[in-house]
């Protein structure tokens, strides 16, 4: 049912909805190379961060609007849908100008209702699909509130992305999987497509397959995974990005719920 909704939005969701691409758009070549590899893997949309909300200043903060031109070129050359993260109304305006197919709100932005409301206001009158990542903390009401703000602005093509929650405790994962949180959201908003982002949960490439499989077992509708042609050289989130080949192997190795006996 939720997958059918994604299909109706023009986003391929069978057998699985897959958003993949680099954490950050870094150069036109990097975006095109990744897009070509992912078009062969049949993903639902190419993701790439254009404006990067970094926790500390001084690290790479994204290439800005120039990257939207690279994404448009990637779409023209591969036929892939394109999507990026928006954190403020100016980002929304730029994305609408370049006719992006999908937007998402990042974990740091979901945490701030004023920012979410400003984005919702900037999106009024459109019906572009928007995915909302969970906030940094395990606060389901804050997550739900962000979805409601977008719905109240008249948007109907809404989904959620679970990317784990930040913790001060030493742990195996960069962000705790905290599965109860997305399960609670699915219970409260049963028609909302729910995607898992194992890349930001894990923080390390090697942990991703097990978390991705767990999301499938919990009946998530799809995955968002960071893919880079040369992960060690990535300007952000280097340790958690997969090569296109690793990504294809991961997807081929997943057992989907209907395949399980
Ligand atoms: C990202 O998708 O690259 C990102 C910054 O994710 P999050 O908002 O989940 O930290
Ligand atoms: Mn990232």
C-alpha cells in the first residue's frame, strides 16, 4: 500500500524504494559517475547533499546551487530522479527552480520547528515529494510534528526517513538504531512511507548490510544509502559511503520479507 503510493508519485518502489548517492555533491564528474553506476542498479532517486549542515564549523559545507546544475545533468543523462536536503526557504526556492524531483529535511533541521515551518511555507502551492528525517534525539512527537507542518501547508506526498538517534554513550553505531521510534511513527501514521538510512545509523560501511536487513525485516519501504565512487576521498562521511559495486552487492544480498519462508 505505501509502496503503491511511492509508485504513484513516479518513484519506483518495487521491489524496494532505493535512494542512493554521495553524502555531498563534490564535482560534476563525481555526480555523473555515481549517477551512471546507480542508473544501472535501478535506484528510485539519486541523492546528493548540496548544502551540508555540519556539526562543527570548518568542514566542507557543500558546493551550493552549482551542484543543482550537476544533478540536472545527471538526470538528463541517466533518466534518474534527483533529490537533495533542504534546510531553509532559499534552498527550497533553488530546488524548485532546478525542478528537483524529491526533497528531504535533515535530522538537524527536523529538530527545529521554526525551520520546518519556514520550509513548509516555502513549499506551499507545490506537491513535490518531501521526506522528513527523524530529529537527532529520540523524540517521535517532534518527528511527527514536522510531517504535520508540511501536511498543514497542503503537501500530500510525504514520507519519513529513519537515520537513528544521537547518543553520548560509547556504542557500535554512529547513531543508535532506536527501532522503537520509527515503529511508533508507523503505528501513528500508517500510510506514511517509511525509509531507513543505514549509512547514518552505522557510520561505518561494514555495519550497513546488517542494519539494512533489519530494516527489511521490520517492513520498511526502502533504503537511503550513501554511495561514492571513491569513499576514502569523500569530503564528508567518508567512512560510511559504499562504492557502487558494494551497493549493488548489498542490494542483491538483501532478503525481502516476501522472499522469507
Ligand atoms: C545526510 O543525509 O547526508 C545527512 C546530513 O543526514 P542526517 O540529516 O541524517 O544527519
Ligand atoms: Mn552524510
